[in-house]
C-alpha cells in the first residue's frame, strides 16, 4: 500500500483550499460590508494566504532534497571516474576541430 497522496488531493490542498478560504472571506465582505466584517475578512484572507504560503515553502524545501540527491550521485561518479560528470576527462584526447 502506497502512502503517496493522490494528485487530485494534492491539487485540492495546494490550490483549491486556499482559494476557497480567500474567496469565502471576500464573499463575507460583499454580503456584509461593515468595519467588523472587514476585520474578520482580514483574518480569513490571511489564513487562506497563510495556507498557500506554507504549501509553497514546503514544496521549496522538498525540492532541495533533489539537489542533495544530485550532488550525492555526482560525488559517487567522481569517486568512480576521477572527474565530475559535467567535466571532460583530463586524459581524453581533444575533440577534432
């Protein structure tokens, strides 16, 4: 059994949920445009934007893991061959012109 969430669920949590919360706050302001409602709307919209920001920060952190994996693979390649994967070997003849 896989613990990977479905693509639809991820999309809903990352984009739909924050949008619905922000939209709900704006609808509340349209329905009752008072100063008290404005304070509540600010909190609701802030919560929706906070969820979106946390989702973005999480994705940013997870993407850093792939950079570490790439670096580990490059180091393994260096240990096996004596040069980095993106470099030409020093003992190879120059390419014909």
